């Protein structure tokens, strides 16, 4: 009896810089990559969302990898792919380079800025964290100022009145306007005194 060959995992070889790994992808996606690789230039392959959008999340594209159209090796970012293509697959013919940008829909939290997740399960775990729940809670209402006591209100009114009087006293005077100076309150010696009513 001959042992049956184990099915090989289907996926892309990803050169991480620390060795190669296999990125598991559905057979239909791998077929799409082979088909797109025949086209010249740059292409984008957007993977279908893994599940429905959870409440509180929005879709946000995540660059899964960049695939060389010539050798079908993938790289985690564009820079190592360009280095690879310049050294081997497209050496001397950089203008003919072909790349497939593989994009996976990610989930971004609407409440927590910058928090992105690849799966619904990862998002749900985040949604249960203390940080998310704290960000989700409405901000506390501003404190209500205490009304002034009657005594404080009287003091404020008196200060306002004094300030208004001081402003009137220090207002600039027009030098062209003259006022009658009041006379002395009591008669000076030698002036006529007003006769008494006879008390």
C-alpha cells in the first residue's frame, strides 16, 4: 500500500527578509493572481471581506502583500519587492516591471482612532477592552456653577457701582468747557449778612 501524498498548502511564498513563509489563500484567489500576472504594469487585487461588518467598525484597506508578476513571490511591502525586481526578475528592464498589490479589507474601529483589525474576531476582542469601552462612554457633563449667595451678589453689585463711579471721575475733561465755581459757603467779614426771620 502506497502512502497518499499530503495535499500541499495553497498559498503565496512571502519573502519576509528573515526567510520565506507561505501565505494561505483560497485557490480562487491564487488563480486570480496567476491570471492578473499576465497583464503588464501594476494591478490591485482586493480580497473579499471575510465576514459582515461588525457594529462600530468600518472597512479600511490593508496592504496584505506585493507580488512580483514574473516569479509570483510576494513581499510584505513595496520596497523589498522593488529591490528584488531590480536585482533579478526585471534587472535592466525596470520600465517593464509588473506588480500585484494584494489588498485585504481590514476593520477600523470608529471609536478608537488608528485601531485596525484583520478579522471580526480581533475587532470583537478589541470591543470588549477597557480602552474601547472608555472611549465609547459619553463625556461627563460640565459641572454646573453654584449660584452666588445674596451676600456675594451684593458685594459684586457694590464693586460694579464703585468701578462705574471711578470711571466717571477719571473721564477726560474738555478744557474748553468752564463751569461756574461755587462761592464760599459762609459770608466773608464785611459782607452783608442775610437778615434773620426773627427767631
